[in-house]
């Protein structure tokens, strides 16, 4: 079930898109970002699609990740660039990280890398969230929507609402 805040953020992203299209490349959020974007009225006009690339070889072979580790800001950026290329979107967001459990490289649970690609400009960030895997996924989805808003407004979330 979607939270009201997530719905509001998704609607804001959709407003900011204008005539642009959006795609997702998700690992640790497993499609939750594309889910909330698909629930926005008129999504058929802007949502190109979403890719869930959970296993490393999918990130590498499908999305073109060449980073040594798939748990890095660099890998998140490469995932966003790959989804942009594959789905032909103007705006893309990607997530990779550890929602729960241990990793071979020691990355702590709750570590999530989020990248946005807006009109060819890629920005990646790392976050640390607390809670269960489900809570981490929810926080990562919310942060990804906020990152999209920041990327499309040059970090100025106080911009007036666009007309619908």
C-alpha cells in the first residue's frame, strides 16, 4: 500500500516531468518506484518502464554496469545511464544497495545508492537507512522521489507547484 507522502511526491515528479519521460532501474527497491509512478494519473504518457535488476549479472549484462562493485554510487549511475539508453527516457532513477542481510564486501544493511539522470546529467548519492528490509525499501523509494525532484529543480524544492 502506498503512503500519502509517496503519492504526493510521485505527483510532484510527474508535474516536473512536463513533456519528458521517465524510467527506473531498481535493485533493492524491486520496482517500488515504478509502482508509485504508475499510480499517478496519466502515467501512460510519461512512464516508459521500469527494470528490476536484482542480481549482479543482470546489472552488468543488461544495464552495462562496469564498476568493480555493484554497491557503489558509480554503479547506480551506470544503472541509470543503462536504463535511459534501453528505455529511451529523458529522466531515470536507479537504486542499488542492501535492504537487509549481510554482503560479501561488508556493506552494512540499510546502505542504498540512488542515482538520477535528467537530460543526460547523472547525479549519485549514498544513504543509510534504519529498520527492516521493508522499511529500508520504503525509505529508499521516498528518497529516490526526493532526489528526482531535486534533480529537476536544481535542488530547490520550494519552487511553486506547477499547474496540473
